[in-house]
């Protein structure tokens, strides 16, 4: 039979946990609204810039005068994957789902004869790949504020350009959790080098008959816009990941709060039944003693 004191202590402990998870849910919900606004607004800007570059470059596969950093190298041998995770835990399967997708994607690249290098954004990705056999060439974390997120995006962009110019990597992809809704986040890949996006390809097809005139020269514009497109796409992925993290944490803490409430109910019922059994036992002993006298 359970001890009443142990049950009472456990109920108090679960109630304390419920207060913590409820508070974390409210904090995540308050941060989610702002993060969602930033993520959704960044999509419009990032897609528009990608479309401008796509229109400016024309048919990139046939234009030999375009910069290599835009079209990518022929027969790429080394691929860089930027994995965008969270800095903190307690957000359900947010990170584990991302790493599972990354593992499958890396296996596919290696099956094609490519070597894969990793760049991590977020402490959880750095901790996860520290134990792997993959080549982790850089790591960035501490994404608490929007200013820091923009700073990290700038640092990642500079590192990518440096690696490509030094011919250490031939193509670059970003993996991040795309924000769909408060209960849905989808692991997504963004090709940085070469620059190919579904959005820009669709828009280019729809406006294939349009004629564009650019001022100044096309190559001069590309030289100016390509690095800024890198920064925009990387910053967008960080904002999407931040919004997805807050949504996942809010959902996870809501489930934890509900589970704590159910556990409190079960423990309270057990406590009352055990207490009633003890009282009944004591009454039987008293009555038996009185009858014996």
C-alpha cells in the first residue's frame, strides 16, 4: 500500500511542475506572435529578391558569363549543409525530427559520391554533430534576440562566401524548420549555391514572356545582389526556425501541462483511497479492541 506522505509529496511536486510548464507555455505563446510576424514578412522579401535575381540572370544553366557563385560549379564534389536548430530544448520533436531529415539527406548525398560538411546554427545542432563523424567546419549559437539573429546571418553568409571562394565547398544548402502553423512545422531545404528555389522557378515560368530592362549593367547588379540574397535567405531560415521553435515549445508545454493535470487527478484519487483505507483499518482495530475488553 502506498505511503500517504510519499503520495502527498509527489502531488506537490507534480503541481510545481505544472506551474512551470504552464508559465513556459505562456512565454512561448507571447514570443510566437512576434516571431511569426517576422517569419511571414521575411518570406515576401526573400521570395521577391530571389525572383529579381532569377529574372536578372535569365536562364542560368546556359549563361556562362554569370558568376559561378550564382550558378554553382559543374560536377560538385563537396556539399555544405547548414543545419538550423534551436538553442534550448523542451520543444518536443523540433530538433530530433530535423536531425533525422538531415541524416537521410546526407546519406543520399554520400550515395552520389559527394562529401558533406556541416555548419551548425544553434546549440542543439552543435551538440548533436559534435558526436558525429561528419566534418563540422563552423558553429553559431545564442539566437535569443532579433539583432543577434541578423548578426549570425551575416556571419554565416561571410563564412559561406569564404568557403566557396577558397574552393572548399561546391554547393550549399540550408536545412530549417519552416513555420506552417502553431501545431505544424516542416523541415525544409533551401539551395543557396546554386540559387534555385521553387518560388522563383514558378514565378519565372509565369512571367517568361515579360521583358525586363536593368540599369546599371547586369553583372554589376549581380555582384551587388548575390551576397545580399545569401544574407536574406539565411536570415529568413533563422526567422522561420525561431517561429517554429516557439510554436513547438508552446505545443509541447501545453501537452505537458495537460499530462501533469491528469497525473495530479490520478494521484489525488489514489491518495484519497489510500487515506480512506488507513482510516477504515484504524476503525476496525479500535472496534476490535473495544469488543475484546
